[in-house]
C-alpha cells in the first residue's frame, strides 16, 4: 500500500513540475509572483476545517513527520 501511495505522490510531483515548467514559458513573472505568494501565505491543509487542528498537527509534528514551524507558520 505504501509503495502505491509513494508512486501516486511521485506522479503528482511530476505533473505539477511539468505544469509549472509549461506555464513558466508563457508567463514567467506571473508564475514567480504566484509561487512567492503561496510560500508567504502558506497554511497547512485543514487549518480552517478540522476541529482542534493545531494541537493535532503539533502532535504529528513532534512525532517527527514534519517540523513544528510548518504547523505554526513561524
């Protein structure tokens, strides 16, 4: 199951990488602006729709899945 998930995630990465490459050829400044905006304003998926999201996400972060600053945005 994990191999299937990893393959699927890799396919997503390849798709989005190819998409960004193609759009960069059309509107490089617009793409760069959009990427910067996304990075600056990033919030973890679920931040506004999952009850008690931050405490739950912090437990996962402290378990080593990702870093606590990703949860808090700091």
